């Protein structure tokens, strides 16, 4: 079924009475499914609907901002595993539940090269093999597969968390970053900072995106964050300060640009009503499935489109 809203309804109504032990999917859309199931059944938690549920396999976006919501909605302890798969191939999966790194699959018919992100955009970018990768550095994944792809740029950036064995995390997308002021903010920084701000303020985030606010005659630059809260913080100013502090810890370039507000002032955080991001995806014909709201943009086009939908 192509039409996502009808598909969601059928999925919810058809699975309520099934014996479900595991679920896999993108967190944002799985949350919508869970909430619709609870609406239909009148139950308080998913474990009341599916008492046999024991595993959720997630991917597509960082799970950190969503873990608290899942634990609350499910209502009991289950196992969570991260996977890195795509139409082009199956690249990695979490093999140790206590380790955020995913084991790199080196024998699944995919030959991998790793392009340091500062090589991206060059006429003849250099790539390296597994012998030369380093922990904590950002690489763009380049693949050749037995399905016919040849030196294909997947578009994701990854970081190695271990070299023995090779384990990785997905740190962002090549086109999803903010570097309007030399801050080099990537999705991994943003996800971690959102998680810390939520933990410090008791907030729960459904979705978010951020983009730069450029210099003007009246003020210097900033980052504008559009956030849809499941549970809003008591004080948005406190949330903003905690977000800013966490970004400084996650990214030294951001911290340097924030020093004495010289290049960047405090972030601008705007709380959006529930459903605005979904409305934007629907307008773009990208509702449901594997489509996700881009976390970071280096221009304001998407942010302005989303703000225009905000009643």
C-alpha cells in the first residue's frame, strides 16, 4: 500500500490480535504505529497488547532521543538492537546490546572503502581501506557490490568505535550538517545534545531539525531548532541552555564559535505543535516508510517550509 495513513491503520488493526514477539522499523514511524494501536485498544502500554514482545530492531535514525518514549509506551523491559541496512546492502548490526557500536559485515558481498569527509567534493577524493581507518573520525562510506554497484557513495557518514573487531556508528549524512560559521555540526553531535537536554529537563522529543540563522546588522549568527515535543520541558529557556551546553561538549568547533557569543549566539529553540513535521513530509510526498525529517541543514529552505505550515 502506497498511501501511508491507510497503511498505518491496516497495520494497527491487523496486528492487535497477533502474537508479536519482535518488531523492526524506523523509530519515528514505529512510534506512530504504537500510539495508534493504543488508541484503538484503549490499553495503556504495548506490553498489554503484545505480552510476548521481546525485541525491537531499529535503524534509519539515532535511537537515543526515542529510547525513553519506547520504554514508556512498551511498559516493560525488552531488547533493543541497532541495524545499518539499506537498499544497497546490509552493512552492520549491533552484536553486543551493551555496546552502541555495530559489527561491520565484511563478508556480505559488499566491498567497502572509507572516504575522510574532508575529501568529499574534491575532484579526485581519496579513500582508504580498513587497515588505515581510525576510531572517532568521520568517513563517507563508498561501496561496490555483487549486485552491480561500483564505487557508490551511500551518503552516510560513519565513525569507528572499535577496530578489533570493526564496529561502527552512523554519525550522519554527507548533506545533513551545519557549517555556516565554521562550527562543523554533524547529526551525531545534535542527537547526543538533544538526548542530554531531554535528560536534564525531563523533556521527550518526537522529532527535530535545525538550520543556521545568518548574521544581520542587529545580531550575529545562531542555530534555529524546530522541535516537536512529546513532553515539553517546563522551561524552554532551560532546555535551550542545556542543549547549548551539550553541543559545546560534543563539538569543540561549536564551542569555539560560541565563545563570548562572538560568532554564534545562544540557539533559538521553537516548539512546534504535534503533526507539523508529518504535514511537511506529506506535502513532499514522503509520508511513511523509510522517509525521515533531515536533522540538520546548511541553509534555511527546509526550515522556512516547515515554519510556513506552523499554525
